[in-house]
C-alpha cells in the first residue's frame, strides 16, 4: 500500500494551487490575455500571498508537523505545479479561442 500522507499532501497542494490559478479564470468572460495579464494587481497579490502560505506549509518543519504533510521532492512539486496549471490553461485557451471569435461575429 502507498504512502497515504504523501498522497494527501500532494492532493492538498494541488487543490490549493489549482484554486489560486482559478482566481485568474474568474476575472472576466474574456481571456486573461485579452483583458491584460497585469491589469488587476489585487489578483496577483492574492495569488502571491496564497503561494507564500502554501509553500510555508510545505517547507517549514513546524507547519509541516501541524498540517501533517510530508516533505516533497522537486519531482513531486513539479507534478503538483503541472497538474494545478492544467485547468487554468484549458479555461484560458477556451476563452481565447471561443469568446474572442464570438465577439467578432
């Protein structure tokens, strides 16, 4: 049987990071590239703060013990970042292709 704490840590991290990325999807019906990537500094502040808090839990021994998460390798972190960004990329691609084309009709 696999390591349940590792699986839980990776699921927790992926869910948290996915939600941070999803904040960019919720900004507008248009693609983030249409409205401007840096047009809302508060979204970036929230994203950065969330990233700092998540990484604090993952990399600080005291917080790792409190949250009962396992130390992750760089490979595992890469998987988390990749899996977390897939919904963001999918939604933005959809918005860029389909919302843009409906605006021109």
